[in-house]
C-alpha cells in the first residue's frame, strides 16, 4: 500500500480513537456529577467551568465555555511561552495576538502544554493565527505544537483533516473547500501532490476547465498531471 495513504488511514484511526475516548470521558463525568446531586428532574448541574487536577494538584483538564483560566497553562503565560518557544522565532511580539480560548474541553500535560482540544472554536496554533475560526479537534505534540486535527470553518464553508510534519508544515491534508475543490494533498520539501477534483481556475490557463485526477507541483510549476478536464466522458453500454 502507498505509504502516504497508509499514513492518512492511521491519522483517521488516531482521531477516531481520541474522539471516542473524549466523548466517553465527558459523558461519564457529566453522569457522575449529576447522579451525585441526586435523582429527578431537579438534578441538573450548572457551572461556569470545571478544572480536573492530577494527584499532584496540577491542572490537567479544563472544561467550560470558555474553558477556565489555568496558572499552569504555558500558552496563556507570555513569559512561559517565550521561554519555551522563543528560540524558534526571531521575534515574539506577534504571540500576543493569538486566541488561546475555546468553548469545550482542553487537556494539559504535566508541564502545562496543550495536548488535546475539542472545542468551538479551537485555539489558534501557537505558530500564528488561523485563517478563520474552526470548530473541531486539535491534537498537539509534547511541546504544544499542533500535529493533527479536524476542523470545520463555518465562515469559509470548508472542512479540513490535517496531518502535520514534525516541522509544523502540512504533510497530508484531506480537504473539501468552499469552491468545490475536494481531495487529498501530500506535501514535501520537494513537491506537492494533489489527488482529487477542482473547479476551473481563472488565473491558471492550464486549468481553465474543471480538473479531475492527479497533479504534481514543484513550487507553483506543474510537473505532472494525469486525469481529465471538463465533465467526465459518458460511458455507453
């Protein structure tokens, strides 16, 4: 099997597993808290937020709308964030403009790095602002950098499942765009491969008609393409 397709399949299974675990955890927690208050219609728990701590008293799970502030969370403490990630960036003043909040559930590791977020919207990646607010799931590495996630961008009408490389760049992306582009994009330092369909491109004479198939680009230059343009041919019996 193609390594890229296998990597994409593993990403789907990984996200499905995390989604199932988080859903079960939230439902179980809600049920336990409600039952602890008694039975009957009056047993509805209302709260502004909930913080779950570990056996050492460190904040590990934040639930709320928005999630509660946590003194141990790295990305909401500018000094901690600059200490952790400042060497990666020539300047760090842009970091003040990021949106760190979410309505939903946030899991922190023992060092205070964001690891898993299920929310609406999810926080900006800690390398820059999103193109638009997104609702979905975000999974980060051990330093709090996004590695994979699923997101729906309601303002754009776009759905994206992304698997990022260790450098933070998009490696495999499954996307349905607002212009009806739909397919899988596989990126590397050398080239980008797109398998799917796209509408006519006004600024690209090579794709003046809708395209369906495989496209390999090096930078902006098309190196190879295989498929058909326009409407698919009619197969006659």
